[in-house]
C-alpha cells in the first residue's frame, strides 16, 4: 500500500528484534526462526520501496543499518552461545563496530558526506542472515551438516564486512584527499569509490560461469 512508508518497514524490523530474542531464549525455536526470517526479508523490502518510490530519507539511511545490526547481533549472540565458538561472536560484534566507526569517520572527518547503506553492506547482511538462518534450522531439525555450513557462511559474512569495509574506507579517504587538494573535481572524487565498486561488481556478474 502507498500508505506504508519504507521507514515503517524498517521500524517493523526493529520492533521484531525483541520477539526474536524472547522466542529463541525460551526455546520457541520454530517461531523464532520464522520471525527472524521475516524480519530479515524486510531488509530487502524497505530498500526496494525507498528506491522505486524515491522515498530515501536521512532517517532511513540511519535506521535501516541500525535495525540490521540489532537483528543480526541479537540473533548471533543468542544462537551463537549455543553452537558457535566465542571468537565468531566477538568477530561479528567487532565487524559491526568497525563499520559504524568507518561510517562516522567518513562522514565527519574525511569525506564530509553521509554514508548510507550500500551494496557491500547488503551482501554482508545476506551472508549473516543466511548463516544464522542455517544455524537456526539446525536448531530445529538437528541435521549435522547444517552446523558447519552455517558457520562457514557466517564467517564469510565477517570476512566480507572486514575486507570490503577497509577497502571502501581506504578508497573513499584517498579520493576525498584528491578532491580536497584539487587534484580532481570534487564531484568525481565523491562518486569515484561507488563507481569503482559498481564496475567491479558488474564485471564479476558478467564473467561468472553459470
């Protein structure tokens, strides 16, 4: 419905986090998994709505990744304490702190512009959601092969977050310095990191073997 704003969907995802937490803690695993998957699905919904309806807002740029982090961290801690090594839980939290710190520094110290959700952040969210989803499924059905696969996918999400956050942060800082020094036009310097990463993603999509 047109009356439903993307920020409403984001708010719904954040509101579902306590329910996911409570259901998992009190061993209502099936209901917890369904609620988690629905909440994760809303991450794609609000972004698509905002882009297609041209309803991207400053609040949405902040609330969308914040809701993602709440959902992932809450679920990772609850399910991780049961099935994962402690270092994976610590790494997940550390990656989120790194991303928040990088976004703050880019916004307030180097780039001077807002850093909203982007494609690599979405891929990290996909890996984390899929990994946690597999672990939650393991909690329901107990199939042994789900645990290692879910753990690997979750670790992949950690790797994606670390590597691409650092690369994007470094690239943005470098082009920001070039723009500030007048070596290249400021507009080009601001958009160059997104253009480079977008071109890289397009190349990978076009060259992947199917």
